[in-house]
C-alpha cells in the first residue's frame, strides 16, 4: 500500500491503520536506544529504525516497528515485507494514536515470537521490557522510570542506560 509521505500503514485487528511516523522529539531517544542495542545484537543481526513492514502470517498481521533488531538475511528476499520471525527485538515508542495497539495488539502478537519487546512510554517517562515469548504471550516483564538502568535479557544480555531518554 502506498501511503502519503510521513505516514505508515500497519495491519491491526484486521484493519489497515495509517498513522504518522514518529514525532521529531522521539528521534534522540530512538537513536540512543538503537546505538546501545547495536553494540549487543546477536551475530548476523542489526538494529535500525527504517520503515519496513514485518509480517506475522499466523496472526494475519503486519507491523512497521519504530525500532527493531533483525537477522540481516531477512532482507535478502525480493518482497517488500520481512518475516516477523527474523526479529530478535522490537521497540515501540507510544503515541496518542498507537498507544493502545502497542500495549495490547502488538504485545499479543510479538509475545508469541519476538524474543524481546520494549515499550517506550515517552509521556509516562518509563520503559517496559517484555521477554520469554510463548504461545500465550510473554512470560516476563520489567518496567523502569527513565533514568534507571533496564536489563535486556538474552540474546542481548546488557543494561540500557535510560538517562538520555
């Protein structure tokens, strides 16, 4: 689907949802998080904020995460959409238009397959890490306020410094 400049489309609850790309004030936080993650990514993976759609066929969903860590080989394919199974981490930065989906819909879908899911609540000044996916969703979670370190489990195994958030 072609979207207007500055907008992305995702499949959420069986509907195509068009929303604007992140606000400028999120840029520094995204960059700080991406740079910290890049130093700890699993072999063959990379961290990015590029606008790509990841498919989750079992859930009939497709999301364009704000930030992700994925297996480089997923981008060797010809299509326009990457396989959600290639993700080792997803980071979503909540906004008024996406907050509900980030905390419900995406949490449910990512929680079955993506090893680590980060929800960065800029308005609430906190970050939540979900990990240990299962068919019923994530088994574990930790939330810290900005300024506190946040432990990121395997396959990363390090603490994010959130003072720059």
